[in-house]
C-alpha cells in the first residue's frame, strides 16, 4: 500500500510566520494525504545556524520524510548530507532535503520555483542586462534561474564583496565566462541606469525588515522589478515600482512553485500548482491584513 502520511518540517531562523506548513498541509488534504509540517526554528531552540547538521540527523532519526531548509542554513547544511541533486550541487545551496533508504539528499526548488514564476509573470521582458541584489542562498538560486531563462548578463550586488564575487565566479563557471559579474551597492546607481531589470533577493521589505533595498530614485518606468520576498506580497519596493509604471513580479509565485516542487519530492505525487498559487495569494493576503 502506498504511503498516505508524511512528516516534514522547516529548519531556519525566525520562521514563525512561514506559510510553508499551510501550503503543504492544504495540498496534502486535497490529495487525501496526512501531511504534518513542523517548524524547527533555531531562534526558538537557542542554537546557532551551524547546528543544522544535528537537526537534520535528529529529524532523520525521528522518522521525518523530508525537510525544507531556509535562511541562514541553505549552504551550511550541505556537508551534513549524503548526496546532492545536480541543481543543488551547481548552486551550492539546498532548500529541500529528502530522506529515503537511509540517505539524506539535498535539492534546490528555489531555482525551479523562481524560473516558473518568472516565466509566468514576466514572460516577455528584455533580459540582456539584469542586476540582482543579494548573493545569499536565495540569491544563488535566483541568479541561476535568470541565466537559465536566457539572461545575457547578470551583475550580482551584495554588501559582502566576497559573497558576490564567489557567486559571480560560480555562475561564470556554470554558464560560461562573461555571463556574470559582482559589484558592491555603491555601484547600483550606474548599474540600474543601464539595466533591463532588477531582481531583489535580500530580506529587505519583509514584515520584520521593512523599507526599500535601494533609493526609489534609482527606479524608472522601463525597468522591470522581480521580488523574492512574499511576506508581504506587496513590498515597499513593488509598491514604489508599480506607481512608476514598472512591470513587477511579487515573490508569491516563487513561494508557491518551490513548495509544489518540494511537495513532489516529498510525496511522489503531482501537486496542483494552480491551487497552490491561489493558496499563497489567500494566505499571504490574510497575513498582510493582520500585520
């Protein structure tokens, strides 16, 4: 008899507001599955991000079927896994771990999630020169997705120069020399003046980190703006960009598509992505009304 109940969880920092439990449990209910989704918050536990390895081992020992991994553990978890799917290996970041046959395998559904969301929400925008703000775990996934979608060149901007340079080098190694470059925030004005679009992949704009990631004066109507943050769905960046007439993409699609891909990995069942997109709009909208 095929498995009908699944125990999964999310490891990360400050994850109390996460919509992942509701997304997975709703889709499980629709498919006649019992999907228990637990939050494993390192802040609540009082442990550092480096404890992710112990938490993964504990979850495997306790019979979990899989885990989602989020900030700040997407890169730290890698040495504690038995294997990586090709996408996760190329990215150097894991957001989904599947336990099967005694092995813990790392995947990355952030890249497929962002690519699907972008193709759906901004299908015809120019992609010759793209600026991306943020080079962390989500940033690595999003930059890979943008280049996979056909971007000519991506400049990764991060306040930590080494992190931006490392991601830029990894992108050039994977996609070919000259496809990516690294820069620091002081170069944003000149970079955005000549860009087709900007991808925002830092926590700025989240409910706990309100504000704009860069001055509004750097936006112009011809620039498309894609956001990774989905709590709230309309960040200050998106609100400001829309008011100027920019084409925009909120983070909800990435959240829904990455969850759908993770659900498929955990259960082997095909998720209903249209319903999961509706779920994220409803859940994030309700959360925004409460904040």
